């Protein structure tokens, strides 16, 4: 689809296409920027970037999702925000590359994506990684997946203004189909954890209008940093519950609760990975239940709509479903793991109960774990 879009607008075929997936984090929420562990998997939704190099220094970008808009700037320009917010990600990636010594030349880009935006499924990381994959191939830099992920994270931290960790970009770059990725966000070591083939990943999009997400997200990162300062540790990775308890009086209640969530969440990640390997859905459900309650009580990032979806899923299937809010919070989606035979019952319960209880209509997706960054060059 991006190749057709490219030909329609630029009048020529692209030199290649890069694509990268959105992701869902099964568990390990807000641990990534605290040097902890996460357990995400890629989705089958993808962002596609078609490209062709130019002989001048102009970077021109079009998007299927914004058909009446074109963004243009010079490759050597300093970063300056575009009046088209979607194009800021392109400009931010080019600026991050320049900051690390990689100079882009002129290039035409056509973007298309079916990753749902604003739903906690990391449409931004899919765009960053696919764009970096395209530019890496176009200009022959030989960047590996980890380097691409770091550049994607830098583009968000330094230029977009969201202080995200590296999880989203790394899973988008390196995911293996049919598996989650147990990722150590300190060392960036990772282990593939297969998801049982008879299980389905069900995403329940709350369609709750998200507001102030970035500012609230960044505020919680500040709380974690304050807790680290109170414990005199470089990150929460270096703390444990004994130290946290000993230094509780040196931090606010809010800072303590944020840190406690992170420390306990790291243990839940390890337990969930082990339960997946054993194909023990009841144990996975217990971990995700505890994780969701911690997001409600300690990190305070859930809303009534996502809490309602979790409650509906649990009422329908009990311990035959693992369910929790996923992503940056304040709306977005709930992730469920259940046996594929139980999917119809789950979807039926959501269809019959969610609108009556919230006035909203959920969008549902039944997925399998997808593949990471792919790049195809035509010449």
C-alpha cells in the first residue's frame, strides 16, 4: 500500500520498503525506564515506509493517514517542529541520526500504517523503527536492531518530549513471530519466550479519550527518579524492597508507591515468562491480575473504562483469562491472553456489557505475536 501511495504521489516506484510493528506489553509496565524487565510482543499491525533517494538535500514526506498534507525540510536543517504533528516524528528521527553522526541526504518518503494510534500499542515506535530501517538501508549505515532502537528512543526523548524507555523500539526492531521478548532494559539482553499456539492475544480498545498522557507519563518518571535519589541508587534496578522500606520516610507517599510498583513488577515479569514457558494460563492470569491492581493503586494510571474491561473479562472467563491495562495508561487498551476456544465468549461479554456500563464502544482485535523490522530493497 505504501508503494502504491508512493507511485501515485511521486510518479515513480520506490527503491524499497521498510515495515515495523506496533507492540503490546504483556507485563512489565513502567519498568523499562527504570532499567528493569519487560515482556512485550510485536503485533501484526505494521507501519510501512516506502522510499527513494533524491539528488538534492530535500526530505519530502507524505502519509496515507493525512492525505492532504506534505512535509518538507532540508536534511541539514536543525530540528524545528512541523505544523503537522505526525511529521515531527520524521524530523525527530533525522535529528537523532545527525546527533549521532549519521547525515541523511535528500529522500522521498511515503508512510502508511494500520497500527491504531493513541491506544497504547506504540504506533510511534513502529513509525520510528520503520523509518530508521528505511534510512539505514537507503544510506548504507549498517545499523543493527539495537542501534535502531536506541536512535528511535533518542528521537522521542530529545525531540518529541516523551521520556519513554527503550522497550517499544526494541521489540519493534527485534521481535520474533509467535513469541514474546523477555528484555532486560539495563543490559538490553533478550530471550525469546514462545506464546502457546493455542492461545490468542485479544486487545480490547477502550476508546476512552486520552488526555495529558505525556505530561502524566513524564511526571511518574520524575517520581521514580526522586525515589532513587532518596535511596541513593542510580536506578530502581539497583534497589530492593528492604532498601525501599528503610528509606520510605525520605520520600513522598506517591514516590514510594511508584517505586514499589516497579520493584514488584520486575518479579511479576519473571514469573509470567516462566508461566508462559510452562503453558500455565492460570499462573499468567495471577501475574497480570496483580499487575493491573498495582497500576490502579500504586502507579495510578488506569481509568474507569479500562478497569471495566478487565472486570468484564474476568467475570466472563475467570482464571481462564489473563487481563490488564497495557501501555502508557489514562485510557488505551486492555490486553488479554486466553485459549482460542474462549475468544468468542470473551468478545460476546464485551459487546453486551461494556457500552451499557460506560457509554463507550470497545474496538476488539484478535491477534498473534508478529515479526519485527523487515526491509526490502528493490534495486
